[in-house]
C-alpha cells in the first residue's frame, strides 16, 4: 500500500528549541504537540530557560509542550517539575528515568503523580525501565512514556518489540501515552502508527521529508538521476 500522511493516527510532536521553527511548525496541522530538552536548548543558544519557555507558551497555549528538568538531585528535580507544571495546562514536566548516578527516578515520579503533575518520563531504553515507569505513573490523568526507539536501533537492536511492549502496558494502565522518541527516518512514523503508538517526536528535518510520502518510486529515481546530472554540470566537471 502507498503510505499516506492523512491516514496516520499516531500524533506527530515536533522536537526542537528554535523559536522560529517552532512557530512555523505550529502552523502545520500535522504537528499536534512539541517537546524539547536542555541539549536542544543549549544548541539553540538559549541562556534563559524560563524566559524561553514562557515566550513559547504565549504563542502556543493549546498544544502539549514538554520542558525538561535539568537538576541531578531528585528533591530539586521535583521543585523544578512543579515550577514547570505551573506554567500552563498544556505543559508536561519532563523527568529522566534516572539521574546521572543511575539512581531511579521512580520515587520522585510517584510523588509528582500524587500531586497531579503531568509528566513526560524520558530517556527510557530498556524493557525493565518501561515496566517500572508504567507502575510509577499509575493513577496519572495524562502522562507520556518516552521510549528512545532511535537510540535502541543505533545499538543494532530492533526497537519494535520494546515499543509494542510499551504500547500494550500503557493501554492497559490507562492515563498514559507512549512516545516513539529519536526517530531516524520517515519510515519510523509509519512503523509507530502500525503498532498503535500514540505519539512520535520528529525533528523539523524529518517533518520536511513528509512531502515525499507516497511519491512514485520511478519518478523519485528519475529525480535522483537529474540531481546527480545537474550537480555534475553545475560543478563543471570534465574527464
């Protein structure tokens, strides 16, 4: 079957921290939410975390947005998460599955769930982490379980079994949605859709590639040949 963006049920969230691109993607009906993290914000040259977040929220008050804590101590993570959550009803506080010492964030996650904080638990890469996060999020009204499928694939492992496990567990628990994080190509969007994954975070570069979805492969081949020819001619190569 020819893939179609219009037929997708998985929600596409844009991943990034460039304000201009975020606002541009806000105008794209295919983009249903946004995520960011301290690494992306640093790469974008953001120096004032809170000012950036509140500026974005003034422009995007009606779609889910995740902002991540950046402390390494759980008490301070909790303080940051409560502050982030106070910025708006569409805000999700992003909590890593552990701190840098490998200590589990599950006790903190449970405490935040009891306080009604909407969470996005991130940096999940193992089957055991999926199970423990789902247990820790029990009782949440709306939170995300962010499994880094792309990073799993980078190790030579098939991420699909992990993602299927997460989808089944979250559907059974209720109140949680699975995010297919760190996709590497447009195909991942359709893989996520096929297994019933709820959300996939996508970089602006991959979102641009959605324009080739369903393109005739014969025509795509011809376009590729033309590209090689035109670039060779433009370079003035001679033999």
